[in-house]
C-alpha cells in the first residue's frame, strides 16, 4: 500500500450504509447523492442515496459518512476540463 507522509488511505464499508475513510486531504463537494474527496491517492467520488457526512477531521484525514452506497470511483485527473457549458454539450 502506498504511503504519503505516514498517512495511509483506507476505505471501510459497513453494510453499504456506513463509510469510514482515512487519508483524506479535502472534501471537494458533497450533496445527498455525491461526495467528492481529494485523497492522498487521487480524487475519489462516492455515489449513493441520502449520503451525509457525519464527521470529518482535517488534521487526521478521517471521514465518516452514512447513506446507501452505490459506487466509489477513483480518478487521476483532479481538474475538470472546461466549464459548465462545455460539460453541458458533451
């Protein structure tokens, strides 16, 4: 497992209803269907239903979220190309 500044990145899913994630650098955005996180291993997008961030400790990089989990996807590109209009016409 890759290590950055002695911080590990782990995801623990409990029954598709609770997420415990470590190695979080920042919460980019969130709503009840999507949570976008910047982790030490890249951007992580969590998709689900009724998602809610219960706790986030910026110092330790630990986050807990609840809701119904559908997917967790890593992407290496941290910037989206273009703006709203260019994404609208893809």
